[in-house]
C-alpha cells in the first residue's frame, strides 16, 4: 500500500472508493502493530484509496509508548484517548471521521486480526456488486489454524431469541438466500457503507462492548440494507477460550445487560410474548450456573447486568456494588426450579 494513499484525500474520480480503516488499541500494542503491518501490506488497488486510523482507547502509558514508537514512521494516523470508550465509542470516533471526510466505506478491524492481502479488494468488490449491502465481512479463520473457520456468517433467530452462527460456508450461503433479513455479521473485521450508517446511525455507544454488531445488523435490516459475507475473502483472528473460567466478570455483565437490551429492542412483535420473563429467567439461569461453580463474582456481574438492563443503564461496567435485594431474591427462588437442569451444565 503506497504511503501517499494514507493521507486525507479528495476523491475526484467517481470510479475510486475511499475507505477509512479503523483499528482500536487497548493495551495490545504488540498485536496491534502486527495488524497494522497486514493492513499496510494490502494489495495496491487502483480503484481504492485508504487511510488508516489507529485509536488508542485509554491504554496504559507503557502500552501507549510502545504503540506510538511503533507507528512513528508509518503512514497511519494515531489518536490518543485518555479513557476507554469501549468498542462502540472508540470506533464511532473513526466513523465520524469517515463521514466528515466523505469516505465511501469504513473498515473496522480488530487489533488482534490479520487480513489477507486481497481481503479489502474483495469486500469492496462485493459492495460494488450489491448496492443494497450495508455491511460485509470476510470469512474469519483461527490464527493458529487457518483450516478452522472462526466466523462465516450469522442470523438472528427471533423465535428462540438467539444469535446463531453458521457452522459452515454452505450453511451460511443457504441462510443468505432463505432469510437475508435475519443476517448479521460480526464486528471483528467488517466493512460498513457510510451511506447506510448516515441513515441508521453509528454504533450504539451505550452498549460499550458486545452486541454492537448484532444491534447494527438489526438496524440495517430494518432500514432495508443487507448484511453479507464475502466467502472468498479471508482474515485471521486470535481465538480465545470461551468458557466461563477464562472470562472476566465484566464479560458476563455486558453480555447479560446488552443481550437483554438487544432482544427487548429489536425482537419483532409476533415473537415478543413473555419476552421479558423469558430473558430474565435465562439470564438468572446463567447466574445460577456460575453460583453452582463457586464463581460468585461472575454471578454477581450477571445479576447487576439484569438490573441495569431493566433500568436502561448503559455505558462501561461498574461492578463494585451490591446486587439489589429483589434481584438476589429472585435468583434464590429460581434456583429451586433451575437446580434440576444444572446437572447438565456442570
């Protein structure tokens, strides 16, 4: 990628597409620099002009110093935020830049992702071929095993209140044909059309982290835009253990709070019967699983997430507080019902 294409440019050629690339760094400078290296190695494409923006999301001074030194000689724009704005808030800074600079697309790339040289070209090509497409993702494979697919498409199962990931490319292709209005793409490596974001709005900063991609996918669909997979494009992503033993308490808080918020906001009318009770019961069941495994701090985070979702509280997690008495009482009462199902979860 030529350095001069990293500068703010005025695109006069209607055939060229301007893509602003946004990378967030939060105490991951070494992996962020690897991500940036893969972006700078993208194939030169005469029909695409890019600018890379790296936003430091309130990292420690030592991590910031490493990132600053590592990018000093690179054709990227580095922005320092003193506080962590979350996934949504951090990327929204870049989205606003893209709107102000009249970009055609914004490409959100996780700092722990590495993209193939032709990845962006294939994403833009799909966007050009489908004018109704508001979001497109490459197939993501595991960084430690390129034969293992990490993400190849997803849909919202409104009846079951579940986000379902495709288990194969063939399954994802079938979903795109059968129920395109239910499709959404993960935010790990995703290209958004600026025209669509100007219509529906940016990421929901109140979510802070997790479910932003579900939310924006649902909003795109409601506005008539599609979310698609570029099945011939590839990115690699670091795969982490997903069980509760390796997840911090804030993960359970955000997943609980934001999950409740998402389903209550977007579920179609015909699937909303008893929705609040179903969601609360499911969330408390997770808390009871954690209690039964003596992971009390994580169970408390779930319960705080339920309370904040019902209160409409958004933003970063605040976990150093007591669970309201009525929420804890409800957990204890439901434990009687949940106990007979917990054996299968332990």
